[in-house]
């Protein structure tokens, strides 16, 4: 939280009413406890968001739906007709984690065409992205699995956010970080100096509570050098059960698959999440799979995030350090350990 | 795909309650349907020609015909689309007659349902694939199960046509029920005189191998190549040595054995030759009555046998044989009439069955052809015949008409008069059923020439009085009770499927009805075929019938078998399972459940995989439903095809 | 139009070719009147019926599913119906826990000669489904009415 | 010798003949262990078995078919081994099972509930086992919890705490839990009625992200790479985010496990979104036990849905 940006304030009591007004112009997503998980759900008008709930999933699906109808088709008419899906409406994610917002920064260069000189712009992604406002709520504590500070983030990092909210005793202090953020908070009063000061102190306290960050600058080269080290990857992946939990919970995993669901005459074209841990991911029509086993696939997943992606995108890791892949992994695979092992292994070779 | 849809009117059978043109209009909008029309009779020649013309004119690659049941005309239309140049499996049928127009009269609902069934058929057809049969060689050998007159006829006809025939007979002799009869209606000619020579023909025919006192143990395989295991039951007499001299049967001390051939009219010995004309004329031991088996000592027959043929230690033997076709001719048994308490439930010796009476009438029977009352050996004067015992009687679970009792009762009444000129016969009947050639005349003759008194009514009670039996019943024509004093009562007991019929049907994988009679392929058009290719029916096992009909059906079954086995090669049904080796994980579940052992494990570059043995697979699809990853799919009934049908019904 | 609104419900039948489909034919030949709701999918053997087909229909919008095969001992393929019996009997245990009324699914045996029995089964089952009323689809299920209906205009 | 030491010496003794022994070692945070592949004696120092030994090591066995492997097994793990062997998905002789008396394993969701208002489980700095209790270091000080209150549900009804089919068993066998109706939870759940349950699954399944952790954590799901969940040929389910497609996968999983599921609960534990997917399988297991008396992984012989009786005395068919 920077000292020289505009700060607004909203009390906890005023929050439900304020968000209800926001919801009149778009969908407001906020974390909600459900079962043993915390998921982003559209907030019902008048409901207070569950500020203490740390989302199990990332909010990437608001911009990049788990399964999106690209268009529907009807081939029976005299002229075969394609119907575009309706334009998505505006959305606000209220209470995103800082790492969630930073996740979109890994998405953007892939989908906005910057990697292809602007030729391959993904309009489906971009139209939702431009209409989604991210209100990040700074974390009040770190989990054992958190490592945002290893990859350039922090519990209250403003990167990627339109608004950064910090919880204080009376309410939320909002740091306005973009024009859209300013419009969102226009009706709110400015924060007092005391309020802003309390927010700064809260941020500092949580930042200080984080253990020190590991040094990862050697990771891209180390992982590249281990590309052919089958034994290393076999050992690292031994207990991996190659489900898609890590990728689907990850704020930066952006892969998808396209399928048609059709009765032969009419149907829809779907874009659905795909994940590189799945044996189908690189399965070729011939039946050949260049990544036939989980060791190959885990190598790709880790290598992509910490070596291949950075080599294409100015050194940025495709990882925001949210730790969900560790926290929710059914077999306790720890990506931090793999990267550090790789650095160590490469140094020994 | 370009689908053509043809909605058949079937005259007014379908069009009477289905708007066929409306269905055709709706079908025109279904996926891939490019041509849709209604048609008066799709199965008739002009109808088939119209289908063929449309295929050519519109470049159709698949055809849906909505008409009657595919069990009727699917083969017809498959041939038609083949003539049009398409693969025969690029065809689907929607059953809008038996399943729609014939079961309801609501035009709107029927039309809608018909359109739905067509949608379903078209949805499946879109996923049909061209299938091509494979050829396999045929074993030119026929198995005939049962050596009664129907089986004998089938065996002789087939053998005469040059086929090898294996005949299996449960009893120690062939001849069946007909061999027990004294005379036959309506000609009153001697049964054994007409049957005997044919039995001898069976024994002597170079193409026929007879296994008497044998039963079918197991059948596997499929049309053209059945593997059959025959159990040769231990006769305890080596038939290679036995000359049929009969010395053993004379000397056997166990003289109170039940005489199966003579229906228990008088006892017999434990070692027997069933009757003088038996084929094969060989002795066999009935262990239940043999002292050697019951008391552990005796051995008389072994001592007297001039050829040393008796072998008490003989065990059942098994013979494996490969055949191309099977004729089932297992005949019938009499219903157990002792369920009728009002007829004495078997307690009165002078109440006998019609078949027992035949043995009394027969010159080769235990009484030497003299009619004698079992109780006192006296010649009866008043003989009462009771018809419809366990026929047309729902109360004992036999609601059907046995068909032949009216005629044989008339015959027996005539023979009674011939044997005992001063006798009087009374016949209690419900209706006289005599629709055969010369039959009705016969039933008139017995009344008019032989003076048998026919009383229309059921007998309500038979009870002994003095040395006689009092038969009480209604006379529905006269309207009152009648009582007849009888010296002997003959029950015209109805027939039922031979004991063990259901078990045999299960081995043969054919259907049977609630009474155990085997189901023909179609009640009219496939009277001797079954739904299992290569298995045919002859005689009373398919439904009770008299001798002429049994013989006719025996010949018919032989003709069908000859037609089948005249071919060197048969086409296999390509609707069988196949394995996608990429998806198979070698879990063996399909192998575990396959009823035909048609799936084997193979090694593919070190990985276990399932493989279907194409000629053995029967296409049931059990493996398909078992395989969790759908790696094994039944062609023409794949998961996707059935799912498309489900979707077509549920999505719209 | 799929089922007649207000008149019919969506009843899917899976019948083996050799016995029950023949039994339904026999019922037709005998002109044994039946309700029109049922649509029959013909399969070679009840053993071919993956319980998941039943579930696909029930989750996909069917109001009732009826399976019929050859009587035990009469299977054309000797054993298919024995497996079907176990699998379908077990399947009944899945319906209540999923929130599907178990009365929406039945299996039975009808032989090719039992036209009257088939009529009775269809009448009884259809009445049972009508008593239960239409099944509420799972949220997000494409309701029949919501679906794109290419043929609706042609009627 | 402690159980830990006994287990270590049992592993050590077996290792020379095995390519590896699968057990448990330290995980990414204090409340979670990780499956450990012990390939040499050096790996043994990371080994521990006990309250955190949640993962089912049998999961890894089918993929290792063809080599000799050891597993340290809780009772429920041993049932999975037994079922895999019964179905010949593994060769029993290739697997060296080292059993020990299991006292139950942790359910982190229950810890979360117990720590409500204190901290999240992910903030616990250390866990110490202390007899029937555990002591947790939280940002607000030590919290002591009874193991039985935070043990997995399956442990409360465990009839198979000892790996009875083990090749080596270490320690003293525990008595199985005696429960009157092991499926009382399912009966109570069903009692909520079809309408409520339908709404229940609609809500629960709407969270599903189709990651298939449930499937991949299941030791008996051996089609994994060829699962029909994602195949087009056959094409059982679409790739939408709709409840029917997502729920149908759970139906597939349950049906494919009927008569095979040992109730190890890994599917439900693996679900990152906390969807109670084990319920469907337990409903079917209850039915299979009632009909055929078959307890998967304990019973031997052909699984009930791969065989039949001509007369089924326990199947009461409808009398039409």
C-alpha cells in the first residue's frame, strides 16, 4: 500500500448497501464459504461479503470461464448460421486475493497478442477482462503454503488490482489504483489519515510475518538444464497423482481445449479449461503422446511456470505464489520444493 | 451423411392411426435427413424399388424405414439397401406398427410417437458404420436330438440329402411315443408296421450315427460350428458285444421293475430290451431295480450273457462332436394326471391313461393285445373314456388344447369294439376337435358304426362301487347328471413339453414358452426355425401335434438344415464386439463375463490387451457394458449409438 | 414436440431384442392397447444395458426408465440377463442418494410370447410415472423446452 | 521398540528385494504428510507412520505392476491392495504389504472446524502427537485437540484397522470399531428426501472444477488415462460447466466402483472443493453388501457384478 495514492474508506456496516448498488450495474463476485471450501459466488444484494474467508479457488473463472460457449451453430437453415454468444456484462470481484489479481498479469500477455505482435488477440478473454474490476483485499496472515514474496508479490501487492482494500478495525481502507477503481469508489468518502495510517500498519504487520523469500533467479536455467533428466523428474513426480487440481486452482494456468457439442445439425462450440497434467493434453490423433507419463507432464508444468514462460515474457514467472497447488494437492506435491531441488540438482551436475 | 426416411402406411395398418405424411414432414428436419416421404407398402416390390430409386436419385448414404417390427422386415430392407449399392448396415428401422399404430388409436399421440421413433432411428443411423461379414467354413453335420417320429423323419431326410447325421436319444431305443401306439388314426393302421421300417432305416443308414440312451450335455459354438458334448449314459452292457438275444432279460431275477416302455402296465426286469422291435436292439440295466446295484450281489445276467457284454462298472462316457446345425425333436410327455383327486389321483387301478391303454391294445404289449382290467384281469364290458384331462383346464395350468386326444380317443373306442365286440364305450367330451383330413368322418364313424356313446360334459367324479367304477358327470346337451358304471376308465390325458425341455432350451440358447414348448422363430413364417441361427424344431417339442404334422415338421426342419449346410461357407454376423487396443487397459473384466469365451488376452508389446475372437463372438454386448473405459464396443450397438438414441429421446 | 405436453411423460425403455422386444411386438400383434408415453430402444441383450444408460436418461430428462429382458434361464446369450439383474438391482441403490425417486426406474422380464404381460407392465409403469409426475431436471440441465428444436417449425 | 522403529526395520529388511517401499514422510506443512517412496535406507529417516498417514499408498500399485514393491498399509489401504489383487489389477505376490495397527488418521477439514476463530489449518506452525491428543502451535498459542474429534469419518466406523492380509505385521492388533449400522449416515442422508437431495447435489456439484482429483486419488480407478469422462468415443459426457455433466461423472465413478469400492474415502478427501462424493459410492456399497454380502477388499472371489447366481435369493424382484 503506497502512501501517495488516493485512499477511500467504507465501514463494515455500509458495505452491503454499497455493494448492492454496485450489483445494479454488474455481477459482484465475492468469496463465500461452501462445504469445506471457499468459492467466489455472485453476491446477493444486501449480503455482506465474507471478508475472513480465504478462497480455495482463484477468481480466474470470472474472466476465463471453466467452460465458455464461443458460439452456437445451426446447419439446417438454408444458410448455415453461427450465433455468437452474448456479450458478457460487467463484473466486480470483491475480495480477490492479491495473488489472484497478479495471476491475470500472467494471462494478459498470452491473450492480448503482445507475444505475437498483436496478431493473436483473444477477444473472448479480452472482452471479459476489460469489463472485470478487481478489488483485492489484502491478506491478514500468511499460510504455510504461501510464497507470493518469492515471485515478486506480497500479501498486499497492488499489482493487477484496480482497488486494494485493507481491513482495519472500523472498516476497509481502499487504495485506488486505476481509473475504473476510482469510478467504483467514487461515491465513498476519503479515508482519514488515521484510517490510512492504520491500514499501512496492518499491511506492514502481515508483510513482516512472512518468512524470507527463496532466491529463484537460477531456476529458469536450472529447469532448462534438467529437461532430459528423466530420473530427477521421476522422483519428483513419484507421488503426484496427475489430477488437475493444481492447474485448475492456479491463478496463472491458462490452457484450454475446444470441443463441439452437437447433434449433427445444431450445437455449440465450447472452450473449456484443460490441464497439462492430463494424459489427454498432448495426446496426438495418431495415438502418440510426447508426454506419456506423469513425470513428463509435471516437468512441463513446473518448467513452464519457472523457465519456458519467463523466457518468452521478460523473465516473469508464470506463478503468483498463492500456494493453492500445494495447499490443495491431494498427494502433497510442493512446487516450491521441486523448483529448489531443481536449482540444487542443476548446481551439482 | 445423407439420410432418406420412408414412412410406411402398411395399407391402413399404420396409416389408420398415424399421420404418415405428417411424420415424413417432421422427419425432413432431422439431422442429416435430406429426403423424406411416406409410402404405401415399403416392403412390397414397388416400395423397395422406391427406396432404391431414392437412394440413387438423392445420393442417400443411409436409409430409415418406419414400418413394422425389425424382427420382421429388417432383413428385407437390408437387402433392398444393398441392392441400392449401400452397405446393409447403413439402415435403421423405426417400429411404428407393433409399437405404435397397433397399440393405440389416438392419432395425435401416435403421430408424435412415430416421429420420435424416427428421430431416434435417424440419430442412431448417423453413427452407423459399414460392416462387412467374414466368411467361415461350415461343418456339414447335423445333430438331431430325439428319436421319435419327427426326429427320425428329419434324420432320414437329411441323411438322404447327403448330410452326416448324429442322432441322440434319451431312451435305450428310438421310436418315441409312436412306438408305443397300437394303431394310428384315422386309418387304423398298425403303428409299428409303419414306424418300424423307418427305425431300421435309421440304424442302417450309412450317414446316421445313433447315440441311444444318451443325452446332450453341453453345446457351445455357433451356427455352422457347434461343439456338442454328448453324455452316453452307462447301460452296464457293452453294446458292441450285446447281440440282443434277450437271454439276460429272461433270467433276470428282479422281475418287478417298472416298465417304462409299457407305461407300467405290468412289470418287467431290471435288465431290459424295451420291446422286440427296439432300435438298437440292445440290453441295458435299470440300476434302480438291479439287485447287483441295490444289494451288491446277483450277477445273473453277467453269468448268462453268451458274449460277456455285461459290465456293472461301466461309467457314463462323453463324446465330443462338431456339428453345423441342430434339430430339436424332443417330443412331449403326458401331464401328471394324478393331480385330479376326483379321478382317484391314481389310487384306482382300473383308471388308466390313454397311453397305458395303447399298450393294453398292442399285440406286443404286456397283455398280448388282450384288454384286461389291471385290478382283476377281467375283460371290461363298459369302457368310459374321459377327454380333456389336463387339457383346456386352466385350474391345473394347462389351458391349451392338446389337439390329438379327440382323435385317439375315437380310435381307442373303435379298437375296443374290435377287441371286445360286446363292449360298450362311453366318451365324455367337451368339444370334438377333428379338423384333419378324414378326421371328422372318423369321429362320426365311431359313433355311428361302432356305437360309442358320446356324452358332452365333464366328468366330475369317479369312485369305486362294488367291482366297478361309477363315473358321474354332466350331460350338457341333455341338461342333467349322468352316471355310468364302468369296468374300465381311460383318461385322455393331455400332453406337455417333455421333461427337461427348459434345461435343453437353455443349452441350445433358444426360447421356450410358459409350458416349456420351444419357441419358433415366427409363428407363421418361421415355424421350424428358432431365434438361434442353426437350431431348428421338429415335432411336439414346438407344440403338441399328431403324427402327420410331426412328420411334416421333421421334413421341414431337415429341409432348413439341408439348406443351411449345403453351403460351404457362411457369413458371420459382423455385429460383434471389437477392442480399441489404445484404450484397453487389460483389466480382464470382459474376459471374465463373456458367456462364449470369445475374448482372449493377448500381449501387445508387453502390455496385456483383450482381443475378440470374431467367429466366436455372438454379439450380446455384455463385454461392452462391463468395460469401464468403453474400450470394447459392440458394432452397430456402440455406446455412442445408444447414447444418441437416449439423447434423441431426452433432449428434445 | 417430443412428448405431448400435459398428456405424456418421457418414458424410455431399453429392451432386449430376443425376448422383450418380441413381447412388445406380440402385444402389438394382439392389439393390446397401451399408453403412448414409452419409447423403446432396442438392444441385443439386457446384458448390453450399461446401468449408465439408465442414469444418462434419468439425469438427462427422462421421467421414467424401464428395462426389460429375457426371463432368467431364457437369455438368448445364456447369461446376459443374470448380469443385468445384479447390475440393475444394485443401481436402484444409487437413485435415492442422488435425489432421484427410485420409482422412476424398474426392470423386469418379458418373453416374446408374453404380449399381455408386456401390456400390463407398460400400463403399470406408465401409471406409476404419471403418479410421480414429471421429473424436475437437475439445474443446468438443458430442459427439453429450452433446447433448440429444429423440427418444431415443420409440424 | 516403537511402532515407528519396528516399521523402519521391517522396511529395511524388505528393501533389498523391492524396487521401493511406499509409505509416508514429511509433507508441505505440519498437518499434512506426503507419500514417500523409499528406495534406499537413506530415505528411511524421512519415514513416519501415524495420525498424518492419510494418503492411500495402494493408489500407486497398478502403475508399478511388474516390479516388486512394498507398501506400508493402514487397514483401509490393505483393503485396496486386497481388492486390486482380487481383480488381478496387481499381482499380490509382487506386493509386500507391511501392516501396522492404525489408530485413525487426521481430517484437516475437521481441524479447520475445530480451529474456527483461532486460525486456519494452514497457519498451524507445528503438530505434536500426545497419546490420544494432538497439540497444535497456532498464532494464538497452543491448542489441544482430541484425535477422535479430528479423525476422518471412516475411522469412526473402521472395521478393518489392521492390515489383516499383510505379509508382515508390526505391533499389536487393534480391535475393530463395532458399529450397529455402518451405513447409518447414508440412511440419514437419504431420509432428507429426493427434492432436498437433488438441490443438495446441484449446489455441491456447482463448485466442481472437473479436476478429477477424486478419480485420480481412487486406488481402484485404473482406467485413468482412458477414462470415459473425457473421451469422445465413447462420448458419455460433454465438457460444459453444467451440473448434469459434472454430476454424471460422479455417477460414472460410483457405478464403476459398485461392488469394488473399499470406502477408503480418498476421492472425497482429494476434492479441493470439499464435495462429499463418497456418499454415492457408499450408497452403492451398502446395497452390494446387503444383496451379496460382499465387502470389497475383505471378501475374496469374483466381485459381485462380474458374476451371478441363477437363483438370486436376495434379489426380490418386483411382482408386476
